[in-house]
């Protein structure tokens, strides 16, 4: 029973298409390009609408969200890879019991 469960979990982890897409360098470059274009457009909009009083407050809210998006683009694959390794270690622990 444990052996079947182990094989099933390992197959599921190995065939995870979402992780394969996230770890693809071409996908990451596309996301970074889209991020750069989005940030440039937002910067231009902040520049042209700076005279509006509430735009300054919007910039204060925009910067953390923008940096969080950059963090996700750069480090999501590493975080998921670490979680997958932990899962493999747990599978090995189950096997040794």
C-alpha cells in the first residue's frame, strides 16, 4: 500500500505541468517582459497625471504591489522547487517507516 502511494505521489510530482511551465526560462522571460512594459506604462501614467492630488497616494500603494509582482516572477519557481524537495523527503520518510 505504501509503495503504491509513493509511486503515485512521485508520478504526480514528476508530471506536474504547471511547475514545468513555471520553471521554463522562456516563460520567465515573457513574464519579465510583460512586467517591464506594465511598469513603464504605469510610470508614464504617473508622470502625466502627477498634478492630480490622489495620484501621489496611488503611487505609494502601487510600489509595494509592483515589487511583490516582481518577487513572484523571479522566485516562484525556486519556492515551488523547495516545496517539491520537501515533499520528496516526506515520501522517503514514509517509505522508511
